C-alpha cells in the first residue's frame, strides 16, 4: 500500500467520483467542484506563466522581440495586445460596443483563413477519396465501390424533396442502414473509451494505491 | 413482474457493479487475450521505424488527466520506439491542463530510456490558439516558441540547431484528445504537406478514418487498443496490453447485457402485442 499522501488524495477523490454511480451525494459534489475549480485555477496560472510572461511581458521589458527587432517588433507586440484589451470594454455598458472591433478582427481573420482550407480538407479531399476509379482488379475496389454507393445512399436519405418510394426509397433505406452501422461503430468506440478510463482508474487504485498488483 | 420483464428492469447499480467486477477480476487473475495489429497502427509504426537515426519527430501532445488512461500508454510506446532508434522528439501542446502531466510523462520515459534533454528531446510547452500557432510554426518554430518550457531560447538548444520549421521535421505525430487533430489537418498537413499521423482516444478514432482513406492521415493509433498494438509492435508489453486484456473481458460482459436486455425487450413486447 502506498504511503504517498498525494496517491491517497487521488484515491479518495476517485472513490468520491465513483460514489455517484450509487447515487448523487456530497462527496461526489465536493470532488466535482474541486476538479472544476482546480482546472480553472491551473489554466489561469499556465496562461500567465507559460504564455503571457514569456511571449509578452519578457520581450516588452527587454524592449525587443527577437523575431522582428527594433520599433516594428515592439509595435507587433503592443498592437495585438491593445486590440485584445478592448475586449474588456464589455464590462462597461457605455463602452461595450468597442468590444465589437476586436471580435470583428478575430472573426474576420479566422473566417477568411478557415473557409477555403476547411472546404478543401473536409469536402473536396473527401470527395476525391470517395470517387476513385474502380477496376475490380482487387478486393480493395469492392470497398471503394461500397464507399461510393454508401455515400450516395446516405445523401439520398437526407433528400426530402422527393418521396422515398421505389428505387429511390430503397436507396434511402440502404442509406439509413449505413448510417446506423456508422453510429454503431462510433458507439462501440465510445464504450471502449469509457471502459478504458475505468480500467485506468482501477489499475491506479489496485496498483499505485493498494499495491495488490505488481 | 415476469422473468423477461425483470430482465428489462435490472437496476443500473447492479450493472455498474458487475462491470466493475468484470474489470477487477481479470486484473487479479491476469487474463490474457491476444492482440491483432491493425493496418492503421502498423502504418504509424512503419513510418517511424523507417526513419534514419537523427531524424526529428514533432510530437504535439494535447490531452489532460481525463484521457491519460488511453493516451499515456500510447505516448510511452511511441517514445520508447523513437528513442530506441535515436530519433529526436520535439514535444509541445495546445491544451493547457495537460502541461505538467505531459512533462512528467516525458521526463519519466526519458529517464527510463536515458534520453538527454536538448540532445534527444525538447519540450516546447504550451501555447493557446492552435490554428495561429500551427501556421506560425510553418514559418519558424521560434515565432510561437521563442523559448522552451524552461525559458531556454531555442537557438541555445543543440537539438534545435538547423530546425526552423516543418521542412526540417520528418513526421508530425499528434497524440490528441481534442479537436486539435482537425486543426492540424486544416492548418498544418494541407498547408505545409508534412507526413502526418495521429494517436487519438477511442471516442474520436471513428471520426478520423475518413482522413486515412483520403491520405490526409498516414496512420491512426486509436485508444487503448491502438496503444496495445503499438506496444506489441515495439515488443514491450506494458499498461495498454494489460488494459486491453481486461477490456476484452469487460466487452464480453457488456455484450451479454445488451443481449439480455434485448431478449427481455422483444419477449415482453411480443406478450404485450404490437405498438400502436
């Protein structure tokens, strides 16, 4: 059995969380609130120590950003910071509208950069991978055919401008089956993930805390 | 209440208890199930294995304690593989609650494998806004990470000499429990064209198989199962292999519960007659 107070605390909090499986109780609530609070506090400290100080405060105090030396470097540090500070105007009713400017900058740059790349990656490249030449020279071609037919049937299921009857209805039914198989696969992976997390905790309790297993 | 109706109304706490026992018992009895290596994990292994000594892998680790049960064994197996082949590692992350965790894990493995900081690996630390950081790293790593986590300028670190951007990296392999994978695909892989592989939680794995098919991702290590496969490939059976044997047993119990629930449901529905 471990004599490390940290391990005992972790074991106690693990059991507090597991106690929710029986029913909601103060121990669970305590552990839950502690987790949320510590995560927020830890995040703030990391933001300040690992990001804000080395990227902004340190170069500013030295009067130089090494990537772009001179006045331009300082400007490139201060200007974005000033835009960021404008977000805090949300706290004043009178000046709240000023926060729209930094939000506009963030949205504008983000959207402009993201839309072409997202279209390229999530639609064009996926379409290219779906419509591949099928020569029936290998078993892999059967898989490619199944993907192409599956995509078509799945899309037909979501086409509501024509009644799902006849061949069209049959393809829509095939589409819903394919979707269900996809959901089943995702659910199976989810169960596996959750059981993995349980296993991780049980191994911790039995190995690190109780020392039952080696 | 009849037998079959009882089957549909088993108290959830009994289900939880039996699942818990199905995890504890195989752990105590050391039940061993075989592990089959899948093509997507083999791809990642082959890619790393074929790299010559002195190559550099960028290893963004984006996870926190809530998913460490799945991703920690994966990280250990990959680090073991890389350092046994003298492949250098640049680790970093865009997920703030995992900084200390990932740092401790890398230090633990470095000690085990006698890897030297600054020579065999570098830990860049954390930066927010992955999209911006991923793009800026395409220009120069030093834009977003002028120093490593410990405040040492990258130019003063021997391993970072000659490494400017993705052009100097042989593989980007992210171990990820966040939507960061999408960011890497959009802002990194497509823009800069580096070889890209992922290690993700099992929940996420199904969503990324499409990128494997399109060639945007070279390989996927999915969840504890993927980690166990990688352990098998590096010939060092560790926590993931142990976990997967337990998992197989737990899955059998879950499948039994699904069958029991469905039998109860269909029999009682037949007795009650068709639904209106």
